[in-house]
């Protein structure tokens, strides 16, 4: 019989998983409640889905996830209040179709945060307040999103301040990816440290951890966690998956792979090693890591099936398409 992940890790950190309202109505629900003690709505709380028009909110999906969490005694992570993706066009446009100015956009962001964080006050224990605001370009600090262009960099401070006012008990996180790249790592460090130094309410850093069979290496991950631990805020692994497709720093260099053969014995072995190594390091940093969340439940469906290549099946999780634990599962629990 398969041990429950959340029990094996009970002394370390809560184990979480990203969910859709649909998954909670299938046989995946039993797997979720057996192995996980926390959930994150994969899309339902994002600005586009939850706030489709200026004075119109769509609560149904997020409410159903929050109700499931309450019913099953699971913790709920909120994701996310301000992002450059899945944000409705109306947010940046006025009734004439022109781009809004700073004052209007700040007001809209404030209303959004008070409405969403306010509705889930006491239900969501941690919010990813700002997501991916840092640029991946070597010579650029913040991403040139409409938020930055229209408001300026202080939209980030304001978002945290309002989230804290709307739900003073919620832990507030900054969340980003490519966290293991040494250049981006320092920019993330600078952002979180800046927020802290200015007295902005921030309690944690979320590392998305969209990794692959070829990275991160042990030394790279160890030094990343060591560096971020110096921030003096909680760390959470917020969107973990290990793609079977090696990360390509030059996409043109590698021929396309057939997704039916991608989960080969060799790739499976590499994936087991990366899963084993990453959890070994998560355990090493248990004093700062307060949660580890997988991005999707099983290889039946992953967002990586359509990213970065549409329709390329991936096998990034601990459970296979039949919801059975993969061999990598044993590498994650072996220490116990
Ligand atoms: C993804 C979802 O999993 C997909 O269903 C959706 O189509 C796009 O967004 N970083 C994040 C997540 O912070 O919100 C993204 O989720 C994956 C990358």
C-alpha cells in the first residue's frame, strides 16, 4: 500500500497541489485528499478568470475550490493578484478604447485586490501577491508589462500593501520562475529585500520550480536555496514539476522529440534522480521552506502538455496517467 506523501512529510512541510474545479469532481479528488494537505487554484483566482469585466466577478470556480478545501480540511494558497498573463484587456483600457493612466489603473488594481483577497479572507492562508514581475533579460530589472509601463515600479509595493489591508492574517508572497539562474536569482533577491527594507508587508518568496531532467544541478539548487534563505522570509516551492524534456537554452539546437517515446527508461531514470535530489535539498532547508506544491496532480494532464510546445505530451509529475505512483515517488519518500 502506498504511503501518503503528506504523512511522510508531516514533520517537514505541507505538501500541496494545483487544482481545477473539474479535477475535484473526478477520481483525482481521492488522490488529492490522500496525499496533499494544501491546494492552489491553477487558474480560478487569476484576474482574467475571476474578474472578466470591470464590475463583474466570476466567483463560482474559486468558491468551489475554497469549499472543497474547507470540507476536507486542506489549506488554500491564493494565486495570484497581479500578473502580466491571464489579465483581462479591459483592465488597461477606458470606454473609448484608449490606454488608461496611472491613477485609473492603480484604482482598478486596488478594487480588484480588495474584492478578491477580501472575499477569501480567513480562507486563503497565503497569497502569491505579485507573479513574475522580474525580467528574464540580462540587462533589464523589471518586466516591461503594462503594469510597469502605466503605473511604474510602485505597483508592486501597492499590491502588497492593499493585500495586507484586505486580509491582515494572510502570508504574502512574491512568486517567480527561472529562480535558479544566477542573474535572475539576484534580481529576485533585490526585489524581496527592497520590499522588506521599505517596510512593505511581505512574508515569503515563492519559487515556481518548473524544472527538467537536466536542471537544476545539485550545487546550483543548494546555492539558490542558501542565497534565498538569507532573505529572512519563508520560502515555498509553489509550482513544482520536472519535465522529461531537457531545458534548451538554444531551442534550435535540438531536434523535436516524439512525445510518445519521450518517457523513455533513460529519461525516467534522470527524472527519478532530480526528484530525489530536489527533495533531499528541500529537507535540508526545512527551517525556511514552509510548503512544497506540485503544479498539477498526475501525468494524465499537465500544463506542460501545451507549454512550451502545444500538444507535446509531458510526464512531469509523481503519479502516472492511471493515477499510480511512478518510480520517482519512491525516491521522494525513501528517506523516511
Ligand atoms: C498555467 C496554468 O497551469 C495553465 O492552465 C494556464 O493555461 C496558464 O497558466 N506560472 C504560473 C502559473 O505562475 O500560473 C502558470 O499556470 C504556469 C506558469
